[in-house]
């Protein structure tokens, strides 16, 4: 046994993917120490590598750099003292509820009688007695995840890892399950020393965890790490609670930067390229319309998430897009429409397209694409050529996504066209001459 | 039984051309050459055993035939599990094993029959050689799709289930029993059914191969039918067919249907099927008290016993191969590969020498034969399309029609075309252009079902909302076919046609050259050339024409079908 405070330790962990000759950093120099008795939430926008980090911590995946120490010993292979609850439940559909739980025990070599007793006892504890012989497909999402929890608890793990365990459940069952887990945890009825939960819901993290580690993306790294000093059971309406959530929101939303930073460099040029957030224009329009109807055309971002019943990840993406296009500014956790944004929200389809086109032309990414197209014969270029060019800057999957995004935006603005049959992107005639 | 999309849907079966294909084709050529070399030592005169035509011998013949099928199937399963696992787990192995599987899947297996038969009968006692070559031939018709199914299952196991097995530390054996096997179960059962159907086809052909002075006959159902047709004994023919159909239906009812119903528990999704498969036999088994009791008694001690053994079992033993491979073993592995490659190259040289003995006129005949056979394949495909598309669409879109027609078709389709061939000959051979007609008919019989099943699957997969839209828009019948039905069927038709084409090529070897009622009939074609070369003992010609056929099929698949397939994948996919 090591020192009590070094239960789990990550030392300068990094994860780099090599594609051809290019390298992409998913996680950069990440250090973290987890103590016994902690319930820690790992929070961050999608694509920040938090799920990868969880796989590194459990030993499912080895990091390309750095070390994972478990009780002061370096981790090799899967951590035998860890268990995991999956977002997708990961139950074996051909086994009954009880068989699913017993399977984990069978793998540890326990005799049949012990397995049977332990499984029944745990199913009873999570409130699944009566469903032992049911198959997962007969259960609701919430009940399935209970089986997932039961299976993980059954092996009495010292470290319980939760990978977005509530995000594929409906709101009500998610809430019930959260409360039940907290009850077991705070009541000391779990055999577990520490819980590590990956989530992208800010509210969920504040509701459940004692400590929140916030990650940033591109590349994934530690942004902040703070304690939540609220007593259990927590009340979402409580002012202290709201203050913490608001705080995290403003942390993640950042604030609008001056233009040259906001717009970033062109893909091939030096300096960081601004990624286009993964949003659809109809969603963006919806957000702007909502803000336009708000008092003073501004709103608190956390209140906005409540109003729109939207997950925080998606909302933050939308806000980023609004900022990038100059439709809104963010300041200390509040979002406010710019005059341009107000006009956009108030005008009709044609007017919106015009405004959008003007703003799109300012983006470095679009400028880069337009200059390539202009330099090509007949102002057209094959999709794969451009995707390959983007591959110098982005990971291949990301390159494709970014290109899909800019083409969708460009088509909406009527600046670009794309022919799916010949897979060719071309400039609309009006765009052909440089501005 | 129902066809669901998973079984008959467009499979990703055509990969892009790679260097591996070249190696594989070369390897097959060399293998053939080795067979031909062996065959040169085959006795000139072979006489098969007397086939009796009294119905009393049928049970015995049936048992012999079933035994061959079972042996080949067991071999296929064993092969599939090993080969598929290797391909799925080792990157290096995958690069060779997959192209090999791909070519083997599309090669007309029947073209190997003469080489395998003659080759084996040169080195083994005759009875054993015949049995073995029949089993090998059936095996080659059963193994590939099973292997592919297993490989595909292994590589498509959901990541979360794999991670769960890792994090809960399953031993390799547990992983196999609780994850891999259940996940693959449905696909393995469907593919086993297809393999058995294919197996019957080849069983019939391998029991009744006769050329020139060589009369290869094995006592079995196939030879019984052949002999009955030869003698014009209609009563015996009826008995034989009844036995065959009865066996196939019985197997379907007491083996495959129950298995299918049982395997529904392994479905991954939560959605229920429209018409769940049903089996009276499975129901009877389930409700049998005797059986439940027996199972309890049998499995009780067994689980206790296996519990006792468990703690002592270690994962280490099973890991040894991998560890061996990762250490120095890799070099040994490459060494063997290198030795194999040089052997292939040497044999290629030898084969080329043998081929150089083929006169130019023969090459001309081969070219002409390939052309003629291609034409026949095309004609049979067109005929098949002409009737399967309307009928398939009718069945696929009309549930009431499907309910009573589907079982009938299942049974009809399960009668191997090769079993019907002697009967066709009996009636058609006397007509003008008889053999030509019989040949196309056999090709049709051997290929049309693949198309029909795919069309049915495609038609039943047309989304309901699109059908409603077409109705609301009041599209005319023609427009409806052009804009909705044909485009949605396209990927399925292509998949079906690729398999059907393979079936037709296969059939050409038994269809273009026949000995019937003491006379020999043949027509122009590469299948006929293979048979003629075998009859005349012209080994260079045998090698050349077999290679030509394999090459023709592979080239057609790669150049023609692949292009259609890509279009189907990209443009006409529903998702």
C-alpha cells in the first residue's frame, strides 16, 4: 500500500495518433492525482479526449507518453481493481440480468454458489429484484443502466469509472439513477474507494461530484481543477449551486476575443486554425431568434441551457459559431446579440443568406478554400483534393468533418456548390471574382 | 424462415484489387498444377460400383450421402473458426488471408473437381480417393461463406462489449463462449443453411462424375438419380427425388428452423421482427418435460465440474502463440512465407512449361469456349432476372402472398440443380438444340434462387414512407418502377447477380459435356473443354482451361461487377 493520498496518479500523460507522416495530439501533458474517497467529474467539450483518458486510466489503452500510477505502482494492462459503467450499457443481450452480473464474477473465478448469492444481493441493492431472469432488451434504458451499475459494483472495484453513464437515458430515469447512485455512495454502501465520472453535462458534474476537472480541447489538456464545496443532497435551485454552474459555463464559453484571434489563421498558414464548430445553420438561427426575443437581447448562458433544454456541449458549440460569425459576443457567462445578429434574427430567408454570406467570406478557412477554387480550372476542385489538403492540418476524420461543415455553410450562403455525383466543389459564379 | 436484411442484404464482399490478389491467383494456379501433376499418374480405366435402383437401397445411399455432407460441414466449421480468427487477429495474416478468401469465394469450384478427383485417385486407394474428393469438394463449397461470416462477426463486435470483456477480465475461453460465439451465432446459422444448400449441389455432382473411360461413382443419392435417369427408370427417379426432397425438408424442419428460432436470443438490436420465425419442433422440444428434466440432470454436474476446474485454468497457455509470434516467432513465420513463395515461383515455372505444350489451336478453342460460356451465363442471368424481379417484388411487398409462397419457394430452391439435371436430360436431350437448352436450363436452376431471395429481401426493405409517398403522388406504374422500385432493388440485384453468376459458371462444367444413356454429348464452351480434357487425359489442356475459367470469373468480378457494386453502394443505399 502506498501513501494514502496517491491512490491514482497520472503523470504527464499524452496521447498522440500518427496518421501517415502527420501526428495529432489528442491529449497533451495531462497530470492528475486522485485521492481515496473522492468523487471526481471529468468535464469538457466533446472531442477533448476525456473518454480516451478514462480508457488510459483503466488500462484499456496505453498512453503514448507519461505514466499511470495506481497505488504508486505503474499500471500495465487492464487495472484489476477498476470497473466501468458504459454510456451504451455494454450488456450482453443474450444473457439475462443475473447472468450479466454473474459473468463479471465468473471471470474472477468465483464458484457458482458464491456468484449466485452475490449477484442476487447486489441486484436487490440496486432495486432490480424480480428482474433477475429478464433479458436486457425487455428493460427500459434506466433499468438497463442499473444492471450496468450492478455488474460494476459486483466485482467490488476500488475505482469505479463512469463513462457518461446517464447521457443515453431519458431525463427522468437519468435523474432517478443519479440520486440512487449518490445515495449508495454518500451512504457508504459502495465497496468503492473513488469514483471517476466522465460527462459533458456541467449541471450533472456539479450535482454529483466533489471535485471537477475541466478539460480543454485541441489538444485535450487540463484547464482547471476545483472542489465543489456543496453538501449532499444538493438542490439545483440553490443559489450556491447555480453560482458554481454559472461559473463553469463562463469558464467553458470563454469570452469573445478580438477579430484576428477569433478568426484564426488559414489552414495552410502558420498559427492555429480556427475549427468550425459542428452545428447546423437552422439550429444557429433558432438560437439567435431565441436571444432576440429575450430581454435586452442577452441572456445568461446557464439560463439559456435550462430554457432550451439543450445539452451544454451542443449549446457551447452554437455559441462558438455565433461568436465566430460575429452574431453574438460572450462576456462573463452572458451572451449578447450584436446588432448584426439582431438584424439576422429579424430578417427573412433571403436577407439571412446575404448576411451569412458576407460574414462567411471573412473566415480564414473560407478565404483559403475560395482561393484554392479560384486558382483551379473553371473554379472547381475535387472533394478529395481539398480533403487531402486539409489533412495536413487536421486528423483525417476531422478534415472530412470540417470540409463537410464549410461546404454546408457555403451552400447555405449560396457561395459554394457541390455536385455529389462527380464529387466536385465549385464556386458560384457570383463568388468567382475576388472581393 | 424469413430472409432478413442481415443475411441477404448487400454485403461488403468486393474489395479493391490489391497485390494480394496476384499472389493468390498465382497460388491457385500452382495448386492446380500440383493436382494435374498428380493426376497424370491416375489409372486410365476406372469403373464405378454398380448402383442399384430398388427403393430398398435408398436409406443406405441416403446415409452415405448425409455422412459426406456432415464430414464436410464439420471440416468447414473447424476451418472457418481457425482461419477467420487468424485473419481477424493478426494484421499480417489478414493481408494474405482475406484476398485468398475473396478469390476462393468467387472461383467456380466445380472446375477443380476433375483435378481433385484424378489427383487423389492417383495417390490413394480408389474408394478412399473418391470419398475424400467428394468431401473436399463439398468442403470447398461450404467453407468460404462460413469463414467470411465468422471473420466479419469477429471484426464487428461492438467496441463497448469488447471493452466490457477486457475490463471484467474475461479469459480467452470465456470471451469465445460468451461474446464471440453468441455474437456470431445468427450469421453462422444462416450461413450454415446456405452452405448446406450449396453442399447438396456439389454432393450430387461429385457422386456422378463420368468422363471417357473414367467412371467415378460413389454409392449415394446423386449416383442413384443419375443411374435412374440413365436407365429411363421413371419410378426409381420419383423414389430418389422423394427421398432427397424429404431429407431436405426434414432437415429444415428439425434442424434449421429450431436453430433459427433459438438463435433469436442472440439478436443485438431491440426491434422485433415483423414475422418472427416459428418452429413447431422447437416448441415441442421446449415443452417437453422429459427434456427439461434431462437437461437439468446433465448440466448440473457439468457446471459443478467446470467450476472445479476454473481457478486452475490460466490464460497464459492460450496466449503462448501470440507471445511466440511477437518474439522470434515472427521471423520463423516470415521464413516459412519466404520458402512458400519460392516454392510457388518454382512451381509456376514448371506450370508454365506444361502450359507451353498447349498448341495455339487449343488456346483458340479456350478463348472461344470462354466466350460461349460467358454468353450462356449471361442468357441464364437475363432469364433469371426476367422472372425473379416481378415475382420477388410481389412477394416482398405483399405479406399475404409471402406467407404461403415463401415456404414453397424455400423447398423448391433447396432441391439441388445437379440432382434435377439427369431428369432434364431425359426429356430435353431429344429435342433439337437439346443440349444447348439443357445447359442453359441447368445454369438457370443453379443460379436463379440467389437472385430471387435477394430481390425479395430488397423489396421488403423499401421504406414504407417512400411507398406511401409514391402512392400519394399517384405515380404511374412505370414511373413507380423507375423511380422507386428498381433503384431500391439495385444493390440487392447486384449482390444476387454476383452470386448467381458464380453458380452459373459452376454449372457449366457439368452442363456442357454429358454422358447419357451410353452416348456422349457436348457443346462449345470452356466447361465442356475441361470435361473433354479430363476424358482424353490431355493434362496441359485441363490445366489451361481450368485456369482460363478461373481467370475469366475473377476478371469479370473485379472489372464489371465491382463497378456496379460501387454505384450501388454509393448511390442507391438506403440509410
